[in-house]
């Protein structure tokens, strides 16, 4: 199979992840777009592809569901959120700093914050 067959064709987030703030929803939408446009492939799922990814929060755990493009369940993972708490706090602080920095002239501060945000993304991945 080619790596294109292992790509994501749909990503959806549970409602518990949104609705708090328009800025957070915008960040989530951008993250979903990044996932869909990513050239990375995962060979950990062996049923073909493309895949639909659904992420939800369930009592202190993430529920990560993978289905094929027809919606047929392939695999689910339920990792604990605990190892990600520090990363989530760091990411929230970086996003708040980013929105504060938008109000100030000059790209230097935004570039530094964006590099920090990418670092947190990479660590979380």
C-alpha cells in the first residue's frame, strides 16, 4: 500500500473540547487542518485506509477511535490524560501569550511564541 492509503480523510473532536472560547475553537480547527494535510503516514493500523479519526474525552482519558473511510471501526485507544496535563497547561499559556502578542507591533514576539508552540506540539506528538 502507498502512504496515501494510510492518510486521514476526516478528523472530528468531541464537543467537550470546544465551545469555551472562539480562539480555542480556531486553534482546534487549525490543528485538524494540519492533521488532514500532514504527509506523515501511520502503519500502526493495518486495515488499509484512508481513515477517520475521532477524539473524545471520557472520564480522565482520551478516547481515540479510528475507522475506515466508510465508518467501519478499525481500532480504539484509551490513553490516560494525566501524562499530557503539563503539556496542555503549557500549550494554553502559549496560546494566551500568542493572542496577547497579536496586539503588539512587530513579528519578533509572534515568531518566538510560534516556535514555542511548535515545540509543545512536537513534544505532545
